[in-house]
C-alpha cells in the first residue's frame, strides 16, 4: 500500500497500491466495495473536503475523482521530460465530463511551464468544483 485516505462523510478508506489499483473500503463492514483499475501505480492519494474530490497521483498523471459517484472527473497528464529548453511542453488536462456531448471526445488543455503545475492543479480542482451539479 502506497497511500491511504479516509473519507469521513462516506465512512470509506481509499488505498492505493503498486498493482495499479485503488481499493475503496467500507469501514463499518470492513469490506472492499470497489476496485479502480488504473494504467499505472498510484503513489499518493489526497482528499479535499471542499470541493469534495479525491486526487490520485502517479508518476505520470493526477486524476480527480468524485468520491460520492466514484466517477473520474479529469486527468492531468504530466510530461516528465527534463529538457529545460523545451518550450513545447506536452502536459495537458483531460476533462472527462461529457457536458451533454455524446461524441465521446475529451476537452484538453495544454499546460505551460511545468513549474506552474501546482497552480494548474489548484485551478483544476476549482474548475471541477464549479462544474459539479449541486
């Protein structure tokens, strides 16, 4: 297990492991209620109470989930190149919300300098919270 978060309002623990899974546990029943299968190992989990999001961080991306719906909201892909002369950074945010778009396409946003990733992640959380239905 790489990381754990407790979501008090749902009485759940989310655990991330090197086997590319995040398991969602019901604390009262002491049972795994769902397994999220991902493309790479999740190293860090974080829970935000306001807005209510769970962030899953791997070495190549940060994924936001709605803990109430266990629904992926968006993915921030991180380009891990160390070339400081590369101004054409390939980092991007993929928004998985369809917003009544049934084409199955995803909106993407290219990010600038990777030193601004923290700011972009905060903005991602703010944008996702505004897009969520009340």
